[in-house]
C-alpha cells in the first residue's frame, strides 16, 4: 500500500495528465515502451510512478522506479518526476523544457516558493506556476474532485460542479470585460474563451429549461464571486488576470481530462460537456503559450510589490476553488 494518500496521488496524476500528457508519453517511450502511442499516469507509491501505456501490443501498466530510490515526502514526487522527464529527454534526444533544468539538477528539488518569487530573471509565468504549485495540487486533490477524477463521482456530483461554474463565471466574465477594453490585457480574454453560454447550455441539457430556479451557489462560491467582483470594482486589472488565470488555464489543462472522464462515465455523448469545448479557440497548446507570454509581459511591467500582490491573489483564488469543493462535499454528505 502506498504511503501517499489518495488525495496526493489524485493531485499528481491529475496534474500530469492534464498539464503534461506529452511528458507521460516521453517517459513511457524511454523506460521500456519505445512504441508507445498513449500514456496516462495512474498512480504512484514510494518506489515508483505508475503509467497505463498503449502501443502496438495493446494496453499495459508500466512502473518506473524513482531515480533517487524510495521516497516518503510529497515534495520529493515532483523532484523525481522531473528527473524522469529529463532522463527520458536525454535517452530520446529531445531538448527538455528550460523550466526543468535547475529543478532536476538541484539536490533537494525545486526552490522554495519565496526563493522563486524573488528570482527576477525567471519568466513570470513560471514564477506563478511554481509559487502556486501546492495550492493548485490541493485544489485538484480536494475530496470532491478526487472522486470525479477517480471515476467515483456520480452524475449528480458533476451537475453540482457545473452549477457552481455558472456562478463563478457569471462574476468572472463580467470582470473580464474590463480586460477586453484595455489593449494591454485584451489578449487574455478572446471571445472564444468565454464560457458562460456553454455552462448555461450544459445546465439546460443536464437539468432542464428551469435550471436557474433549481441551482444555488454554495457559501464558498458566493464568497469566491464576491472576491472577483471586489477586485473588478477596484479596477485592478492584474488582479482580474490572477483569477482569470486560475480558472481558464485549468479549464484548458486538467479540465480537458475531466470532460473526457465524465463523458465516458455518464454517457454524455450529445451534450453536457460544452463548457470544456474550446474548438473555436484553435490550438489549445498555442493559446496557452500565448497566454503565458502575456503573463511574462505583465510581470515585467509590475514592480515587486504588485508582483507579490498578484501571486497572493492567485493563491487566494486557488483557496476559494478548494473551499467550493469542500462545500460540495458537505452538501453531498448532508443530502
């Protein structure tokens, strides 16, 4: 039995499958399955990471031992996965992403968040990602989302999640209108990114035409939306971007995996997952790269005080997101 909790495992696998599917494939090809056409991380323990790999011979489980030997602490997981990724790149002749060079060579893993935020030479998008890593993982690993990611969630659980999305995005997309009117921020929010209409369409499909009368925000969702409106009323555009980043980049990353999971589990073949359909946006990887380049420019144009405030707002956003999942778990238990 793994010494790591299901919550931690769900957070790590969700992050790898949602944000780094190409890394999973490289690791599979470099560590025993050279003809792999698909690879999904399905677990881990103190000895190894575990992937489900598909190649010409079919589907098999691949366990890849941690390079440094057995591990016992959560921060060690990321360090070992990074080393596996770099080793895979070396074996396959692939140039690793710049962001992992220091992390893989550091004897104790990545720098602490405060060290990262102080590194002015690092791209701001990377600073954001690294300082909020634990918050992001905690959000993905919250019990309610853990059930959905593991396929244990019911269809009603998914419906409840979609309902909360409506209230979140009602506030967020009203705030995002301020971004669109400012040329320095407009690229963050193209028309194809707007989700509110898709959420409404999903609710019609999942609940019925009277969906609006049958849903309500949780207390955490109300607080989340209130925070977004507070930032919008202040007209602090970087703060709007902080909330925008945590929501939309998640929809474009782990959200794509969630859509596939719930569609398969609950037979949503003709509706109910439009929220995650970004076909009109074009290439998701290209847009994410454009978005991160915008974050880099944003960071370069802020002083240290505002950058620190921005990073704190990102963490606040992730905290609200986790609180919403906790509320949904409580509602489910009380039902």
